[in-house]
C-alpha cells in the first residue's frame, strides 16, 4: 500500500537485517538446538518457543530504550534456563549460541531479486541492531553481502536504533542527509520511529500484515519486498 503520491529522489537506502532481509526465527531455532546439543543437554522444541518469547519481551524493552542489546545477550539464557527448569552454564551457552548464529542465514522472500534491482539504482546500506561481525557473516552466508556499500550495526556505531545518534552516525558515515535516504525495515518502534526522529523517509515492511499505526506517519507500507520495485 502506497501512502505518498509523489516519490522523492533518494540516493541511498538504509535497510534493516533481521526480519527484513533475513528471517530470524529459523536461524535462531537452529542455533539454539545446536547450542543445547553441544552442551550435552537434552533439547525439546518447546524450549525454542520459550526462548523466542523471552527474546520478544527483551527486544520490546530495548526498542523502548529501557535496556541495551548487550543486556539482551546477557539476560536471555539465564531467563531461559530458569523458565524451563534446567541447570547450565548460561555464559557459555550465550557465547556458543552467538558463534553458531554467525553461520545461520535464511532469506526473506524476494530479497535477492529486489536487492539486484535496487543496487543498480541506489547505494545500499545495512542499518541493524546487533553485532557487526555476526551480521556480516550472516549476510555473506546468505549471498547478499556484496550488495551493500557499508554495514551500520549498533555495536560498531556506538548507539542503537531507535536513538537519533544511530541514524546521525549512519548518515555521517554514508555522507548523506535525511532527504537523501529511505529507511526500510520491519519494526515500527526501532526502524520507523528512529527514522522519523531525524526526519528520514520510511518504508515499513509489514511482513505479518499488521494494522497500520495511525500515530506515526509512514511514506510507504509494503507486505512483500518486491513491492519496492513499484516506486523505487
């Protein structure tokens, strides 16, 4: 659904990673299962549902700027083990999980053909919360790293979405102004809110078909990444 009748000319696109370019759920489920097995622990599929729910709660707090990405990493395994009633080395499981996640990448639908189209028209940049080494590894594993001129990831940027500092530093590194950039991402609270704070145009990738929020103006709403080709 297109909400703005006239499309300005952009020179660059900032694109989120998890649940925009890469589908996070299957990658994290595989990494979690391998983590349990590597630790010699029994693994049940229900553990991932608990893990994912804990992660959703923690990420919602991060997007409201109540905790940091690092705190999510520190808290998720202790809370998981407590919730499922198992003993384990939570620090080692955290380390191993992130090591394994480096090697897991599942593309969202239509990613490669859309990036192939967009990269011929715009400079493309990743804009993601997380760890830059991990995102680089996962994008390379997925075969799409070379589409991007640079990766702006929170641990390297020194700030996290939705803070203005993240977006300002990303623009400084890419030598862009807000009017030069369209931000594309799946998160209203991190991506769309953060871009709005610096007056950057925004396209919400509404992959789940959720109701469009009325409180935050959006320039575009898409349900499939291929829709980008209709106005970019």
